[in-house]
C-alpha cells in the first residue's frame, strides 16, 4: 500500500468535508509527525490511519478501493500516453501528457514510462538530435546494470530498444542481450500489443543490419503470427517487407514472391495509401519493378 498516496487522498477528503487540519489531527498525531508521513520520511502505523479514517467518518476499505481505482486510472493513462508515442501520434500524446502533468504522484514505474515518453516526444518533434536522445536515455538508465540483469520488463526493454535503434556503439551488444532474453523467455511486456510489436520491429530491423537474414525470416514469421493472433495491424507491413528483403538477399525467389503477394494483399485491404510507398521501396532496395 502506498501510504503517502493514501494520506493525500484522505487529506483531500478532509478538505472536501470542511474539516480543518488541526481538528483532523487532534488527539491522534502531531502536525510535525503528520508532515513526516506525508513526505514519506517515515511510515504511519496502521492504527493511526484507522483513527484518521474514523475522524473522516469513512471506512478504510472504501478508501483503499478509491486508491486502487486511482492507481488503475494512472496506469491506464501512462500506457495510453506511451502507446500514442509509439504510434507517433504526437498530437494525442501531447494532450495526454497535459492530463498526466496534473497527477501529483506517479508510481515509479509510470514515472519512468512518462519520462522516457517525454524524451521520445522531444525527439519526434525534432526538439533534440539523435545524439541528444541517446545521451538523455543514458542519463536515465544504468546501461551496464541493465545488461547484467537476467530479466527485463517493458520500460527497461524500451530504453535498450532505443539504444539499439539509434546508438551505433550499443547496437550489437543490446541486440545480443535481447535475443538471449527472448530465447530464455525472460521478457516481461505485460501484454501491451503495441509495445511487443515495436520490440519485434527493432529486433528484426537490427538483425538485418548485421546480416543475420535467416533470423530475420524466423522473427518476421513470429511477428506476423503474433500480429494476426492479436488482431493488430501496427507495423505488420514492415514484418512482411523485412521478410521479403531477407528472402531476396538469400535468393529464395519462390518464398520471396509469396511474401510480396502477402504484403500486397495486406496493403490493398488495410493500408492502400501505402501501396505507392512500398512499390518505390521495393525498387530502391532490389531494383525490381513490382506492381503491388
């Protein structure tokens, strides 16, 4: 239980009930000690919280339910903010950030998500350079420590993913680390479809950069299957396209044209506005004139 959040929630109720702080604390706790609890300098005994609840004429169970509801809303808002940034929906991300800024207390996990999201938002809005992006991410994390961890969760993986994407010096080491974690089932993404797709994207793209083409094909198949199972179209065209490029480079023409057909069917049915872009991509990357 986050006692600081609970005490602030109770203090808001005190204010709404027109109960002055002196009367609220009288006979229960000194004002000095109360401020120590509010600032997280020490943890209040449970009996103190019960007495303050009684003073408010409100049950501790109801207060805990209200606290949990607030936490759920906070988690949802932080996730919505991060998902908007992943999709580069910058207008919506900015609006959500303004809502988050009104939350007085964020738990540590959400605070890290919001801070990372804000750094990415600055980069996508071109307020900072790629070099500044990498530097700010490095300021937020202990790269060496993360690379030694045997299990990584979503925000840690996302930070490493950004380094893998934008830092030439870190790319191969981070890629090897993430692949090892996936192999050992040590990735914790908490069911966020957009994040899982983004992680696939970074891994596949960077496997291609280091010419591990069979791995690109294997991971692309996994990512395509994942997207279909989750009914998610986010980045799906990239998974088809990277698989196509890998097959082209290993000269597997039969599977290459089959994958290109799958990409074409997907674009025509879901994202027809991208057909011309991908026709140009195919020609640029392979020299092939393909009518998608």
